[in-house]
């Protein structure tokens, strides 16, 4: 029984840490849109200019989108079938952990003493903050100017000062979101 408990704690910690780094993805789409007709794209500058992030991060996101769209057979065009826009949201998450482990005052017996006293214990609260970010990727029909698909990725951003790690995290967000495109329209019918 003790071996199971000893192994379970590291596994739970590993599971928790891996869940912190993942991107949660949602997508929605217009079920009337024919996604087979979309082959080319362009960035929707008006929408992208409104995204409230640094210009450097915008460039990183757009490069990651270009890469993912290319993998899906899309070509960038002056006369596109769809327009790609982005917007972002960010919020601070505050996590409070009560670290009470056990113990306290009471009567009892141990091999070292008998009687009243304070037992083993450890207490206190830990407070941590983290930045949770959301990246939305919108695909807009270029002719009708209507939104046909939207993907959203939510994940822990962290304060990444290493540029390579930041670029990798942005690529992960974009890749995870665009895995949802094109939607499985056959399942919806």
C-alpha cells in the first residue's frame, strides 16, 4: 500500500505539470459554409491591428499561421477565398493552496512520548499567480465577409523571456487551434 502512495504522488505532480503546459482548444463553425471551396487566404489587417499584443508577438503568430495554413494546402493570395484574423485576451489567475498536512494538539502514544502535545504538521497557504492567455483565430469568407470558422486556444503563458521558448509556445498555440480546421462537417449532418 505504501509503494502505491509513494508512486501516486510523483505521478499526480507530473500530471499536474503537464496539464499546465497544454493548450485547451475549442472551435466553432458555420454549418452552411462549404469548406472545400476555400483554398487561398490573406490576413485581415483591420482585425489583426486591433489585437492588443506587441507587434513582435503578432509577427510570431502570423508566421505560425502561415506555416500551418501551408501544411493544409492553402496559398497566400491577393484575391483570397478566406481572410484570417486574430485577437487575444489575457487574464491573471490567482491560485491559493492550503498546505495543511495534518497534526495538531491531542492525547496519544508514540514510541517516543506519551501524553499531550502537538503532533506533526505543516501548514500555511501558498499563493501563486499565472497569466492565462486566449488566442482566437477567425476565418472569414472573403466574399460575404461573414465569419465561417473560429478557433480558440487557452493556456498558461508564463513570463517567457527566452525568445526561442516564446516562439515555440506560440507555434504550439497556433498548431493546436488549427488542428480543428477544417471542421468535420460530415459528423454534423
